[in-house]
């Protein structure tokens, strides 16, 4: 009976616990930078997807309605009941409305969306062409339009290509805005003269060689 009472109890020693904690700390230290990069890239992807979706919606609606439609960045939050907004190249939101065809006609609100709400330190900049606003004509092509029905919005068709591509296009760059090196892959949204909208990554090279390339 006495020998049974003195039998050692199974468990961890202090040394074993310390070794486990050290190993765990090393693994966490190795994982955190990768997680930070992943989170930053996820934020950039969310903004790029929203921008791409808004532009594709505008192009699709111009075809469906057979009339001119404008996509514009804005810091306002327009709705169907309060559709008035002002275009802004640094806008955190986007909106799509029809362009008045007749004098005295008002724009018809189509849809709006957000770029940056809940997504911190991500900036959208126009790196080719004039892209605070983009106008599509009734057959879905980019068009120059000085009267858009949107305050501060004047559309200009692109005349130059980007990154070695000679096809005229408007190009948006979506990247971290705080100079962080965590975000390694800025994304680009291209709008070709023919109305095609393409989300791409310069790290994939040219679009002719890779569908994800620019």
C-alpha cells in the first residue's frame, strides 16, 4: 500500500513546459508576418472586386437599357430615394446612374456600392486616363461626355495604353495607402475602350500570356 502512495504522478515537468512555450512562441513569430500579408492582400482584393463589380454593372446596364450610363467614384452614399451625389477621384464609394438624354431629364439611379467602408488603409488611384468617372454609350463602349448629370463628373475616353499595352484604357491601381510593405501585390482594374473590364496583377506579366496578367 505504501509503495502505491509513493508512485509518481504522470504530468509535465517545468522544463518540458518551458520548451513547449518556446517552440510555440517561435511558431507564432514565424506565422504572424504571413498572416499580416494575407490580411492585407484580402483587404486589397475586396476593394478591387467592388470596383470591378461597379464598372461591370455600369457597362451591362448601358447595354440592357440601350442608353448612356455613368460610373463615378464619390464620397457620398447615394440611394434610390436620395440619388444626388458628387464625383470624387478619392471617393470611398461608387454609384451608377443613367446620363440624361434630353434637356430637363434627370438621371435614373441604378446602384451604388462601397470601396473602403470597413476596409482600412487601402487606396484606389487612377494611373492611366481620367477615371473618377467612366461613361459607357448605348453599345457598352467608353465615350467622352461633358454632360453626365452628376456634379463634378466629366468623362473622357482614354487615348493611351498602360504597361506596354497599346490598347487605350483607363487603369485603376488598388493598393495599401499607408506605405506598408505587407501588401505585396497591388491589383489593377482596366477598362478598355471597347468597354471590357479586367482585374489583373502585374506580377502575372501580360494578359496575352496569363489571364491574370495586365
